[in-house]
C-alpha cells in the first residue's frame, strides 16, 4: 500500500464521557484502524454514524446486521477494523463501554479511496 493513501483523523473523548466528538471521513477516507494512547480506560468500543455533521447518530452494525459492530480496545495499541463495515460512512463517533477518567485523543487511521 502506498503510504500517500493513508491519512489520520484525531477525535477526543472528553474527560468523564464515553462518546467521542464526531470524525469527518470526507474526501474518500475509509477507516482501517485506530491508535489508542496510554491513558485509555475503556476495553470495548462500538461506533455510531450520521449522514450529516451534527445529525442523528445511529449504531453501526456488523455486515450481517445481527449486532452492533464492536472492537476490543486498550491503552497503547493499534486496533485494525473490518473495512467493509465502514465503507461509505461520512461522520463517525466512537462509543466506549464506560466513561474515560481523563480526556483521550484517539487517532483514526484511514485509507484514501
């Protein structure tokens, strides 16, 4: 893969919150993974999406539609995602299983298509 095809979008999960600010995956970006910093408290995350900035966010489901798409997360790690789940999504939020004890920046790693 050409590294010029990779871009990054940082989102913040505020202190005491479980849900991140929205990420704008415009310009043909598709999520391929997430980089978590050393201070992340959560161990699991799901995602929500909306077609418009500030719109009504709804859960992102697995491709089979049976359950919400989730990943296991933790401090100081890169977590790849199932790319076909995120193809075509524009606005995205991360939703932790609990509140963070301090503000956390999560770096979304995207492939430009």
